[in-house]
């Protein structure tokens, strides 16, 4: 059975750390009781080897092996520059 590699598209909200960025992922889900569409947000720490992505960029992150205590995602490519 093949392993599924998760990937998300999100916006970089912080690039203050060396070789790391914080990516905000937004998803829309239906509320179970009210039926209204609500936004849910989650932040992921991703590895950026060359420090080439800046705050405000929209990027694709993919799951990888654990790189540090909080990083297990890698920035794969840029979708849109800030």
C-alpha cells in the first residue's frame, strides 16, 4: 500500500527564525449543528533551507520526517509572491 503524502497551501505569517517559516492554513468546514460554513485556522512550522520565502508569500508545504521538535513540514514551492 502506498503512503499518502499530505500537502497544504497556506500563507507565511512569520519568517523570523533561521531556515524556518510559520505557515497559516485556512480551511472551511460546515458547522455540525447550525450548518453554517465556518473558517478554521492552523499554523504549521515548515523548513525553508535557503531562507528564500518571506512573510506574505503563499506556498505549498509537504509532510516529511521530523526535522526538529516542532518542524515536520518542508516548503516545496511558491504559489504567489507577497
